[in-house]
C-alpha cells in the first residue's frame, strides 16, 4: 500500500512540475519520471523544447523484478528507456555497458560513474576494540539474493573462525540466518555511514548476468569511501574499480571468496593497507568533488546547446 501511494503521489508531483515548466532551463530525469511504464511525462518533456538530460545507473531496460516487487511487475515497461534515451539532449550512463546500450538510440552519451561524498563517509567514526571481525554487506530487500550468492563462502568462514567473525546485513530488516547469527537491519540514508562504521570487511558478491553487468559498484564504493577493505565479484565495472591485491580483492568462486576473506580476517595490516588504498581510489576517481565541475559544465553545454 505504501508503494502504491508513492506511485500515485509521483504523478501529482510530475504534473506540478509540468505546470511550472517555464521556470526550467533543463530537465533532469534519473531513471524514470514516474515509477510505472507510463511515457506520459517523458513525451510531454520531449515536445516541450526544453533540453532533457537522462541519467541511468542500471540495466533498466531489462525486466528484472525481485520477489519483493513481483506484484508490481505488470506496471513495468522496460522499453520506455529506449524512448527516453532517444528523446534526450544528453544521456549519462553509469558505466561502459550502459553506454553501449544507450548509443543504439542516441550518440550524445557519456559515462558518468556513481560518485561518493567522501568527506561525509570518512567523517563517520570507525568502531575499534572488538575481539571479533565484522564482515558486512549493504543492499536492499530487492538485492538480498546477491548476498545469498556468497553464503557458502561465509558459512565456511564461520566454521573456520567461529566467534572471531561476525556478520552484518544492512538493507533488509526481515533477513535472518541462524547459522551465521544474522538479523538484518533497515537501511537509512541519514545513518548509512554510521551503520557501515561497524564493518571491518565489506563484501559485494554478484552473479554474472546481463542485469549485474549494468551495476555501477555503488555499495562497494561506499565501503571503500569508509576505508573498509572490500571484496567484490569481478562483474562489470567492479573490475575497473578494484585492482586485485592493491586496493581490494576480486573473487569469482567460493574458494576465492574464502581465501580473500581469510587473508583479511587474519591480517590487520593488510586490512589497513587495502582500506587506505580503497579510500584514495574513491577520492581520486569516484568522489563528488572529482566530478562536480564536469557535471556543472555538462549542464551548461546542454542549456547553451554547445557541442559535448
């Protein structure tokens, strides 16, 4: 019912936006105007003469529906993405995989990665002094299946290190795993850095499929911005973010996950070295400050119709 209310409310908000369209120099659309397959507002903006910037960070043209959203799958219309891309003055794609898709419908496409406010994340106080190492995952109810893909490795780590390790799941308050002694906790934008501060090792396991090729590594980047040593599946952009052994680890199968986790559990110096390098990577290549002026310049060029 809450989701239905949010969807209904979004139509009201967008109608108000349309009524005050003369106030705008450009229209920025992130993923969708409304959370349904309707093209009503996209078509209105396309005909308005106001330049449109479309930004997307997932393979949203695929009809990937989680169990949590299966009752709403009939509202989706993934092909609407093609129309929005074609009608836009500029398309910002979160990675090269998304860019290649967008270029099928529009040549004015550039990669603009997920970015992090490193100052906000770095400011969160890390908690030290525990006799155990916390291995943590952050996601949502719709992506908990990704966490579950690493369960075999985590169970082996639990068996190997017993009370020396603990596990934390952020984003699905209903998730429970008795073997790993996990009770999930809810995600909150207001407290996210503080929630991540409990984690000593961050994990981002992913299956390798078309949907995950479109992922932009946000959760991994958040761990890294906290200075948390991070292990990712080498899927999509993750292999561009992590240089294995230098600023984190990449793990493909259960044996590799167990090996990488074991090294980090046993070696505090390694955790610090990789965590520090991870922070530098995000600060230099994926931070808000690193991309801010590029972002502003792009919008200026769209508004003035300059070449990009």
